[in-house]
């Protein structure tokens, strides 16, 4: 009697596994929501992990499963959104335009995102300095490196198209572009206005990026 054919179809996950994963997702969503609310209500410095856990309805130990510390919690809120914003920026940036305008088209998505929540964005940018500890820190660093790599690819294409010309490595140029963006968005958010002017911020960014692309040339 022939043996039955082996069923190669993946076995469905046991019901308890699905329930457990849904429970984790609910806790994560509750922690994110509670952290965002308390950082906005009390400010980053005054909000505590204990208060965030209490509002999320989880034990303090459970909260630390998802984030190493309060700073990691801040980036737990932002990482998913920042990755989506970066994808949107690169996807929507115009192509056949001067290179500084293409760069502004990419960074415009970030400016719009931060303009919606300037107070929370200020806390995040402040806490970025030497941010290396924790799972969300590693995730943020990896995503930042991906953005710089994507900028380097964009620089290389612009060189091949003849829109820009220089002898330096495209990766170094991408780092310079990223450094200008991060400095400009800090300056823009750090101004006196509680609600920063989006058009003015993008115009300033375009001006500085234009200077970078043009370069400093000695007088003839």
C-alpha cells in the first residue's frame, strides 16, 4: 500500500500562540499611547516610566521588556513613524529638478512630520545625542545609516546624470547632506516660535543645501 504524500503545507500556529502575539501587540500599542500622552502632558523630563506603565495598564517590568529606559520609550514612539516618513520622502521627491530641490523634496516629509508635533520632536532631537543604548537605539542608528546610504545612491545617480560634478566619494557627500539637514531642522525647531514656519524652514534648508552643492569657489 503506497504511503500518503507528505503534506508540505506549513502548520497553522497554535491558538494560544496567536492569542499571545495579539496580547503583546495590545500591550505595545498601550505603552506607545501612554508614553506619547504623558510626554506631551508633563514634558519628557517630568514623565516617569512608572507613570507610563500605570497609564498603559501594564507592570513596570513589562514596560522594560519593550524599552530599555525612558529614552528608549521616546524612540519606541518615533521609530515606526520615522521609517515611514523616510520612505515617503524618497518616493515622492521630484526627479528631473536641480539637485538641491530634489533633496528638499525628500526632507520636506520630515519637516511636515515634525511640524505636527514640535514639542515632542524637540525632546527627541535633544535625546539623540550619543543615543546608543537599547533596542530602539540600535534600530534608530540602523535606519539612519540606511537613509545616508540612500542619499549616497541618489548622489551617485545625480553625478551620472550630469546634474552635479565633484571628485569626492558619494558616501562622504551623503554624510555632508545629512549633517546639514540635522543641523537645520534643529535650528528650525529650536526657534522662538512654538509652531515653526514650514515654508521658512524649507527655504532655509534649500539655501544651505544650494550652497553645499555650489561649493566655495575662489575668485578668478
